[in-house]
């Protein structure tokens, strides 16, 4: 079979790319996804998992379920021998947008202006804002930074009394209240907006893919693993696919677009012999094209959960997430699409500076009107609150490296958090800022006990050491196929793989520097941008 375009990976960017490209009726588009269909009635083998995808609170189950997630593990801190933790990545139509926390965050205008300053022409804030707007259907209506009528529903969240106290405490601590953190200048605290519609998750598959599945020129292959990019000298001409025990090759007369995400896009390049020749040879893969930066430059946001036990009768989610009260919440959700089953993991976010002389916020704070045991993940039986700071502009870098020519073997993922001194300083500062908010009257009057006594020390070294013991990534991985104009870049500003014709990468892996916030909205924007670049090229 031959196609004009082959899109590998039906995640946040891939669904957008496939939808926009297939709008051209004269172009045949193949979309390949290693996982299954995300719709419950269309995939009975994983009916429960797909049902949990649709219910917002179901992310607690899907992130760890191997039927819809890759089940990766990553080394968190230290180059060798560091602590390991799970690293969820979606393996289903919609990719990670089908299992993530659904927060809609664009990042700061300076993030994209910095990309442009690095030589990535066409990626400034003024360039990408129209793409964010084209993608969205904003529940608050259209204005100079938002639009209606796009495929992606953006919704407000239901208020919560404990979250009201967090917002009040942040104000008492001197931080501004803002109505919208998605206008380019994030600074302040706000209720989140989410990629939801009427109490249901609006994944990239629901937004971009399912409405256009009837197009005759769009072919979708699920449960199909791309194992290799087929090269003819320095041109990508097809993809080898594995479904079950059978393999076959599909060819492409136009372009192949990798949208596998921060782990799978560099992995497929490396399996195809594109990467660091020394590392490829060590993994048993014959080098075909030297591109040493493939899989390097891995960036993510490192977060520390700070938990409180609240006074009895405080209306935390914990108190209604057990027994008969949970059954009542389920009934409420079925009847109205509201309640805790329609809630994202965080309903308040803040963006602050770790030191006043910084040009923009470098700390993001997520607040959750609930708490859970950090070892088991079980929701606590007592009223609880969790507030988590993360450093937005990490200097530490990790990597993704294959260790075998076997496409089914997971690559080595090292996040290398807190390796840079500035990351340790900023992380300690973020913990102090959360402590300051918790000490304000609006919250302090509700708090019965702090459950993170080791985070109450004062010096940076002790706080950073505490973070290193208990912190984790929040799955905003980016940078492993970084865009740029230097020899260190994997793709150029048109997202073309350097030195290979007919091959592009379009997902969060192309970010030269991670954006200031959750990465899902930006990944969809990258998909929008990629489709424009491809269609303009021919």
C-alpha cells in the first residue's frame, strides 16, 4: 500500500496532523497507532479502560494500565543508580491526551519567543497564538487570545470550598489573582481550564480524529507497532509495521511524520539507524545516518507533593471519595456530568517567581483539594489537601536511548532531575513558597497537621535533598528531537529531520526548551503547525 502521508502515533500532535492533512481529499493519509481504539463500544477488549478514559477522574486508573499506557519506567535523579519510577505515556488513540490530567496551559509568550531567538523562525508567540486559537472551542467565548468553533473544547471547572481557601491564602501571601493564565503572561493564581466537554474528557482523538473518521482518504491502523523507518539512501520511503506476529512494509510517496512523543519518536529514529553511531552500535543497531542529538536533551518538570491533614468536617474530596458517598457521586455524575468524577487532578494553579529579579515566573503550583498515601496512592480517609510546586525552567537534561534492536523493548529513560545547582535552588524556593501560602490565615485555620515534616527545614541543601527523596516528574517530557539551526538540532524549524528527505517529527520532542507549564496544548499546537508546513510544501 502506498500513501501520500504516513503519520506514526495518534497522540496529541498526531491526531491533529492526520485530521488536517486528510482534509485534502486528494491526499491518502495513513495514521498508525501502537495502541487500540479509545472508544468503549468499539473496543470491547478494553471496555473498562476506555470507559475510564472518558470519565475525567478515571486517569487514576489509566495512567498505570498497560492496555492504554506503555508502562515505562524512568530513572529520576542521578546519572546512574538513581531512584526509578513509572513514566506513563499513552498507548491508545489520543495518546497521552487520553490519560493525562486534562489541564489546558499554553505556557508563556517568552517560551516561544525564546525558540525564535534560538533561530526557530516561525515559532514566536505571535506566530503560534493563531494556531492555539484555531484549535480551541473556548467556553468563555472569543476574544483577542481565544476562539470558538475549533475541535478542542476548553472548559471551566466546578468550584470547591478548599480550593477557594487556597486562592484566598495565595492572595494573602501577596500573589495576584488572575482570570486567565493563557494569554502569554501567566503570573498569578487561577482556577484551571481543562480539555473537557460536558463532564467528559476531550482527548485529541475525540477532538480531531473521531469527527473525521468517515473520510475515505484517511486510513487508521490501531494495535500496530511501527518498527522501522525504511530508508533509500538519505530519503525516507516507508515504514515497517508489526501487527501481532505479522510484519509488512507500507510505502510513502510524500512525507512520513513521526508523532510518537518524547519517548517513541527518538526510539523509532534510533531503531532505524538514525542517531549517535556509538550508542546505536552498542545497542546492536547498524548506524545509517549520524545524528548524535537524537534522544538527548530530555526535559521535564520536577514536582514535590506537600500534603496536609485538614480539620474534621472540612469538605475535602477525601471525605466523599469512599463508600456510600462515592456511590452518590457516581450517581450525580451519571445524571449531570458533575461532581468529583468530573474533576481534574488539580483545580487551582499558580505561576510565581522563585526570586523577584527573574523576568518571568519559574515555579508552577498545582493545588488538589484531596490527599493520598504517597506509597500506595490510596486516597486518605481523613480530609486532606495537596499543594505541589514544580520548577518550570530546568537546566538538567536527561536522555532516551535504545538498548536493543528489539522494537518491543522499552528504551532506557533517564530524567536526571536536580543535576543542575539552579534546579536545586529553585525547587527549594518552590517548597518555601507553598509553605508561605499554607501559613496564611485562610488555609492555616483549616490545617490540622502537616504531613511533610521533612519539608519544614530552612536550608536549600536539606530541602533539595528532601525533594530528591520524594519528588517525581509530572510527565511533561520534551526535547528529545529538539528543533534548531545548529548541528546539535535533530529537526530544523520546518520540523524536517536533518539530512533525511521526506521525514519530519511533530510532537513535544521537538521543543528546544520545555514550555512553562503542562505540555498537552502545546503538543496539539505543534500538530497544527506541522500540518501547515507540510501542506505548504506540497
